[in-house]
C-alpha cells in the first residue's frame, strides 16, 4: 500500500518554515535582541523527553574573545579530522568547499551551545528533538542557523566550563545570513516511507 500523497507542506505554517530552513555558514556580524534567542529556547524546552527529564542545557555565547577561542579549539580538532578523512565523505566535503576553517564561529553574533545531562534516560535523543524545535523557532523569526558538531567536543565543553555530568552535543551559530543559498534537495516522501514494514 502506497502512503497517501499529502498536500504540499508549504500549505501549513510549520511546513513553510521547515521548507525554507537551510544550513548557513556565512553570517552578518550585526547583533539582534537576545530576547529572540531566549524566546526560541523557551519553545525548544517544550520538546518531549525520556521520563520528562528535560535533560538539556543551553549556553548562549556572545563574548567575542570566547568565540575566537572556540574557533581556535574547533579548528585544531578539524585539522586532525580532515587529515584522516577519506572516501565519499572526503569527496562530499570537497564538493561543498568545506575545510577545517570555521570562520563562522568568530563571525557570527551568537553561538548556542547545547548540552545533554548524561544520567538522564534517552538524553541524546531528547536533546536532538529539542534542537529541532529550536531550529524551526529561529527560522520563524528570520534567524539563520547551523548545526555544527566539533570533532573534539570534550575540549570545547571544557572551554565552556561544562560540568562532568553533561556532554556537549552541538554548537549552533545563529545570526542573519550573509549568503544566498539554495536549500539542498530532499528525498521524496515515497523514498523514505513504508507501511507496516520496510518496502510495504
């Protein structure tokens, strides 16, 4: 049985926001009211979580010198990563013009570091659901974003004085986009959906 073809997701508010949201790596330096970020985090905290543990913690980085330090630490880890990456991933990175340089970390006005409480059940899954909420909330307000996971997250977490019971999951640079970018093509619904069992 083939899933029924839905109306275009652009016909719903959340669908329109999801369809226009894309990863941005070039940001304008201009700041905006921090209350916008806190409003978006307030939405993110409504995400479901295992045992309702709400195992997330958000650190908003604004300080320019700290952002520069974050960039230096991340680029150190990226250099090691890029020196070993091979195969399809290496080809994809090259095709996108991506390298160990992470200038967006120092250019962007704010970075949201998202942490998970390691002792909570399903903390990783719960935090990533909250991140999804956060990205859409930011997009709704016209704020561009990127989910960036450094290869040396423990070093980055140490710089941000992360407690031992938490783990850094992602850095999210946020600001106004300074690049025109086309959203990457998404697979069709029929490619990613089955009924009852795979291929059903």
